[in-house]
């Protein structure tokens, strides 16, 4: 999620492209997007919304929630056609962009420092907000800055050690607030705003310096009013 990607995935990210595969079976079906691979529709029993992700190879992955239908998923893809094509272009540009090579020993040292320092800071923030973290992992996540499980396991991208401290703290607070709410509802963002009043500036920084091209706005759950699709976390 510098960065690879989607900041949180809760997938910018989320991520895509995720650190762990989602349950479900994938069935490629013909879609309207052109050029590029046909969309891949995946049913996910725990998903609550339709979610579109654009992978690094340009593949469009559409998650169908429990109670959803492929027809509604196709409609959502059509509604997000411009977003999909825009981010396919961004992914292609990022792949083509030359990168400065980092010596293996330098990257190894950075990762070791991240594994040492990031958990300490996360636990400091958890204590400050009266929260308990059962487990902390620092990983080489390609599509997420961080993630939080219902069991209280928080995973952090080692590259957080390379970003400004206020950005690092925002990502950590974001994941910590998921210990209270496992969603991105207005109530969740109120928790984030209370714990990190400058979170909007941090989100803008992440979008400007990271690649949020892996997850599209989410549609409303099946059987509810769609309204306007929400921006990714």
C-alpha cells in the first residue's frame, strides 16, 4: 500500500491483490469492458457489498455478496466503467514507470527495522485509546497498508516505516478503530476522526503518494437502495 497500493483493504485496498486469498470460487464470464480481460465474478459468503478491484495485470475482479446476483454485479461494472478504465491506465503506467533499485541488504535492513519499530508504536497507540491488540504482524503486503481481523490480529505493511510519522499513525489508528467497528460506516469514520482529527489530510497524502487503483467504490448491499457509490477507504 513507496506503497503498493490500496491503503487498507480494506481489500486502497483496499489492496487486490490481497495478502490472503478470499474464499469463494472464481468464474470468468464475458463482460462489456474493452480492451482488457473479461471481468471475473467471485461469490463471497461474507461480503456485504459488491466490490470491484483492478489487479496489476488489468483483470477486473468483482465480488458478489451473499444474496447478490451476477446480473446486479454486471450492472455495477457498467456503472463504474470510467473508473475501471481510468485505473487500468494507472496500473499500466505504474508498471511501466522506472524504479530506483534498492540494494537487497538495504531493503533487508529496512524491513528488520520496521518489524522492530512498528509493533511498538501500534501498541503505544492502542494503549492510548484503551484498546487491546491480540497479535501484530509486519508483512510485505503488496496491496494494503494494513488490515485488522475480527480476532484482533493487525497486520502492517513494513513500508509504513518509510512514510511520515503522522501518516504511519493514521494507518495504525485506522486499523485500531476496526477493533471497535469492522466496517467503513459513518460511525467508523467518527471514531477515526475523534482519534485522529487530521485523518483527512493523511488520506489525501496516501492517495497522492500511493496507488489506490485496486479497489473501486462499493455498491449498496443487495435488496437496498444503491444511492451513490462510496469511495474506497
